[in-house]
């Protein structure tokens, strides 16, 4: 499809097909490459996945990886940024560049503990002010970060 993606969006063990479909649609619209890291909580043939992505799937540049190491091996030289409700630094403090890698965890568990520990110096949060709200919808979180990264690259 495109020779050089603007960004790489990685979903580690996504569980909800509608979220992944929405992220795929976002990736198509923004020329981001989508990476799905197994295990997936749905079939890639899932009708909800396809419905959420609508008729944009032909425009999605996407890959499926058996594990994090396989994904990492394909990503190349982009900087890695991880997003977790357990992080401290706000996502807008990161300095994003063309080809960077934005990594998000599953809807119910977030990023695996081993990734949070190994990459704690690259961990960012989308702040939430309300004390009763633990996290945002995965597709919304990806959208917020992708558009901040694109905004920075345009500045």
C-alpha cells in the first residue's frame, strides 16, 4: 500500500473486534500501519471487526504477529512509545516523529507487566481527571495519541 507509514500503531492482545475495527479505520485515514499482536480475542473474520472497519479494510496497511518479539523484529528503527493508565507522564510530553511506534495493550488488562517493566522509561498516560473513571475506550485512546503525534509532526 504505502511505502512509508506515518506511524505504527500496535495493539497487544486486543480483545474487542469493534475497537480493532475502529482503530483499523483510523489507521487507514491517517496512513498508519496497524500491527496486531496475538493472542487476539476474536477471529480476523469476525463480522464485528469488519463492520467497525466498514469498507475501509482494503486501505488498511496491517500485519498480524504471533508475539511481541516477532512484532518488534519487523518494526525497524522507529522510537517506541507505550501507553498505560498506570503511567505518569502525559502523552503530549513525548516528542513524536515520522515512523514512530505507538503501543497499546488490551481493553481489560492493558499492557503486559513485562512490557511495562522493560519499557518504563517510554511509558505515557492519557490523564483522566474523574476519580471513578479508570481508563478510556481503546479506540478513543489510540485516536487521541495518533492525532497528537500527527499534530506535532505538522508543527
